[in-house]
C-alpha cells in the first residue's frame, strides 16, 4: 500500500473539509477550468492513502483546498509533487499556450520533471513541428492583457532584479565551465525560488518584468540543457521562454530565443528548420531590432545555409551580419546580447567557411575568433577546434594538430556534450594517411593526457 499522504490529511483538517465536501469542491474547480470530471469521497480516501491522480486533478485539489483556506497551494503543498513526473505527458512544454498563466504552470511542471530526470522529457528527440508552430504563434499572436495577479507572496522590482542577477551569475559559469557544470543548480533555483514568485502577487508592470526575467532564465536553461546534450528539455525551455517573452511584451528577447532555437537546430542537423527560425528571429521584432542582435541572428542563418551548401546565400548573410555589427553603439541593444562582438562573429565566419569546404578562408577569417580571457573557454574551444579542422583540411596537418592540442587544453574544465561532439568530428576528419604521419603520432601521445580525448577514443 502507498504511504499515507500526511500533508493532504493535515490540510483537510485545517480547511474543515469532509471527504464528500472536498470531492464536491474539486468538481467545482474543474468545471470552472472547463473540465467535466468524476470525483466522490472514495477518490479522496485513495488520495489520503497515497494515491496520486493523473492529469490536472492534483492542481484541482490544491486549488479547491486553497480557495477554502484563502491562500495559494501548490501540488507540492498537498503531497502530490510527484504527480507531475509520474503522470507527465510527452508533449508537456511543446505548446505555445494561449494564456500566460498556463505557461507558469507548464514551466513549474517542467522544472519538477527535469529535477526528477523524467526520461520522457529530458532525453527525447526535439520536435520540428513544435519549433515551427511556436515561431509562427509568436509572430502572429496579439499582445497579452494585464499581468496583475493576486497571490500569497508579494513580488516587487527587487525580487525581479534578484532573478536577473542570479541568471547572470549562472551565465558566467556556463561560458567558463560548460552547460553541464551548473545546469541542475539553475533548474533547482528556478523551481525553489522563482516558481513561488510566478504564483505571487504583483502589479502589471512588475508582472511583465518578472515574465521577461524568467524568460531570460529559461533561455539560459535551454542553452545549458542543449550544451549538455539534453535536447528535448532544451527545446521545451526555449518554447516556454518564448511564450513568457511574449507575455512580457519583450519582442527582442523573443527573437533571441528563436535564434537560440536555430543554433540548436543546426547542431542537430535540422538545417532548413534552423534557417527558418533564424529568419523568424529577424522578422518578428521588425524595426526594433538593434544592429548587434540583427548581426547575431543573421549569422545563425548563415550557419544553417552553410550546412545546406548554399554558398551564395551564406556569403550574403555573412556580409550583412558584418555590416549590421559595424553599426552598433554602446546603447543600441539589450545588455544580454553584448557578448556578441567581432570575436564571436569571426567564430561564426570560421564555422561557415569550414562547412562550405573553404578551409583556407576559414583559417584566415577565423584567426580573430579566440578570446583568450579565461572567461569564454567554451567559445574559445569551439573556435580553436574549427581552426584545427580547417588547417588539416587544407593540408597543414602539423598546424592543425597544434590547434587541436590547444583546444583540448581549453576543454579540461568544461562539461559540455557539444565539446565532445566537436572532438569526435575532428577525429572523423583525420584520414588514415594523416594518422601515419609523424605529426599525428606526436599529437596523439600528448592528446591521450586530456580527458576529452580519452572520452572519445
């Protein structure tokens, strides 16, 4: 028999609910949500014995008791927090919801399921249709109404600032050590500290700022998950972040999330999807897109076009990205895109020319793509590995192996599935003839001392 649900029993006693009266209250709450359910006192008896109902029933129970007590309750409060995991639906988080409040519940369920390592969500494959549907909904969706909300926890501007500052701190860790280093800690923070804020009490102005801050955190959570090789949960975080950016009226942040989706799609080999998402990222904000953000999004399109073999389209996109970036000023774009500069663009150019088979140009144009500041180790690793591949591709194998060793040194502190993939791709470009060369034997002897090389051989 399941363990008794002591939390639910205590709340029933506090609310002075009988089994029958709770059942009636749950039916009423469900009806207000548009669901016709069956529930009587025998259901309540099973819940008290530890049974966890499926679907939306746990939330209906929490809402029914909360209404009687005059305070907001979550499914964790009623001892049914595991319901979001045990009864999780495979499509959770893939929909761009009609209402902002639906998104708040969805992200709470995603965080809980992620922390419980629910395979259905965390390790499934991304859904191309979900990318396309979300981008279209974002482009055509009308503005949301006021976000004023009455809840148990008062939320103010300082609370929103704490969310932004915490996200910034996790972003620094991500760039320096890879998404696998602190991804779970970020999700735990969002679940423990941010989820109650979404259910709290705030004005419309604070609500919009909160939605924007959480959308930015979801963008980071999506990228860290993607970097960790957890592509399905990453896609869901991106989509829900896009919906929250829409609720906040933050079109620029929404475009950045679409651009991140494009980045992920290219990595996964969904090149046409990637090009479409990048174009949507540019088209959505219309004339409000600043030059740095425009350059970034257009560079994402160029990456996809290079993989598709569209050389002319890629060249035109890169030229436009460079033109846009040259127009940036100190205050032309939001602060979160400030990382994208000439060094980052050079790295994108290097990737594109490598993928187009123009290896010599990749080494020349990608030469300025390395920060070397110790804060952007993952970006430096990617750029250095692209240089290594490009050199061996046009015959300078000694130089290529030198760059590969430099990249492996950078990777020692990184926890990133993408870094693993880059090393595997490099190994695939080393031909049998190269392996017989003295330069390779000398390189491999040193490479064996690095964690990432040993992991991929």
